[in-house]
C-alpha cells in the first residue's frame, strides 16, 4: 500500500515571461501565471508521514519566489546567445536577427535547455531529489507538475 502525497498551494504560483525557441519554432516573448504541484508516492516513515510538507515548501517556495515577475531564460539553449554585462542581459536570436536587452535584475537564467513546462517541471524535480529527505527508502516516486494555464501543463516523474 502506498500514499500519494500532494502539495499544491496558492503561493506555489509565479508570473513570468519567457521566450521559447527550438529547431522548428519560435514563440515571441510572452508570459504565464504558472502553478506548481508536487506529488510524492511512498510509504509512511517511522514518523507516520511519507514526507513532511514543510520540507517540500522549504525547497520549492524560494524558487517560485525568485522566478516571480522575471524574464526566465534557458542557459543551455543552442538557438539563443545570452550575454551578461554588469547591468544588462542581452539576448540574441541569430537565425531570426532579433535582439533583446533587459535589465539584469529582471532576468533569471536557469540551467535548462528551454523554458518549456517540460523543462521547468524537470528543474523543480531535480532540486527536490538533491535533498536527502527525498531519497529515503520509503519514497517510490516524485512527480512535479508545472502548469502555464488551467488544464495545460506537464508532470515530470522521477522513480527511485
């Protein structure tokens, strides 16, 4: 028997803008009101919990807060050139001959390949699995869902 613990709170929401670019598409600069939900499947620990809700909040909330009202950029996207100066971030899209210049304080550059919900859900999952508490023997899987609109999102699943 397993439990499916979930945490989806009104404060696991962040509003930000992004550019999505791949091999065959380009989405102009636009934004979303993202929501994050964490599910952990497992057995009760000796404390009669799968995991403490506080431990999830302690990791996810600061990340959500740091992304809120920023332009998020993917550090590892081969279709973008990101140049950081002391005060500005310059984003070049060479194949489209586009260039953006944004104040550095308004930008968060993430260690991902694209700012899709797929990559964002994996990013949040990886932050959680780095924590020892989420690698306990009682946990079978960790799932993080990121939605960019009601009914439109992705769940990344990590099985232990």
